[in-house]
């Protein structure tokens, strides 16, 4: 379980949010909503341990994430708003690199199958710089299929995707939840998932 209690975060001298608490159990998902600049990305980065809160605490299974960094990072997959892929690498190499940085092996066949499922058939060995913004986003989202994790934290996962790809990613998140996973996401688009809680900043 993920929990956060009495979080407060600021950017410079501007307070983004304060006294924010939440919890997430297996099979549940949470949408973080708010206007541009409200602090959605800052909240996600705080929940995954990339930003320290001004006040409050984030816990994984009741243990502060600062005291359970290795366990938490193993259970976590964070995909940021910007397509964090390297243009000089191919989509296949980007997926392999992501898993290598997490200490997880990835066979080429599995990486290519993930890219194909995300609609990138035949593009696995092209330089990523040749791909459109939506295709680069698909390369990043292919990590959902090759990087095992209990908690998915996704910042604008549907950005730059067409309608079919939005439905596909929604189905991947739904399957993850059905298997007992958890998800936190931001989106300016309707989320194709039933239920879920919402935090408005």
C-alpha cells in the first residue's frame, strides 16, 4: 500500500499544496487533477521520491520511502510527462537501457513484442529521432509491458496519443489493476477507466 500524510510542497516561494493525504490499495487507481502549474507533476515526483516534501511523509507498506528506497524502487514504475527516451538510440535500445538501469534483463524478442503491441511494428531498430511525438510516447509506454512493477505512476500517459492508442493504454492499466496492481496518473483527457479516486490540486 502507498500512503502519504500531510504533504506540503512549494516551488520557490510559492506554496503548491499543503496538508494533502492519500492512500492507495492493491487494485485501486488515483487521478491527480488541476490546472497547469497547480503542482501535479511535483506531487507525482514527491510520491516517487524524486522531490522531498516541505512537510509530511510518503510511506510504502507503512515504511517511509526514505527508509525503504530499494524495496520501493523495485515496486515502482514512474513514467514522466516528457517522453524520456534518447533520440540517438533505437526504440529497442531505449527499452533495453531502461531495464538495464533497473537491473532487469530484457530479451530482444520481448522488447520487440512490446513495441509491436504499442503499434510500433517495424520501427524497433530505427533511430528514435525519426519518430513522431506520439510514437516516442509509445516507446516510453512500452515499458509498462517489460518492466514488472506493482505501482505505476504515470504523468500524462495519454499525451500525443491517438484515440486507438488511448484505448490501448487504458486497457493495459485496467489489466494491471485487475491483477492487483496500483496506478496514479495525471491526465487532461478523460481517463478510460472505471472507478478510481481523484485528488484535485
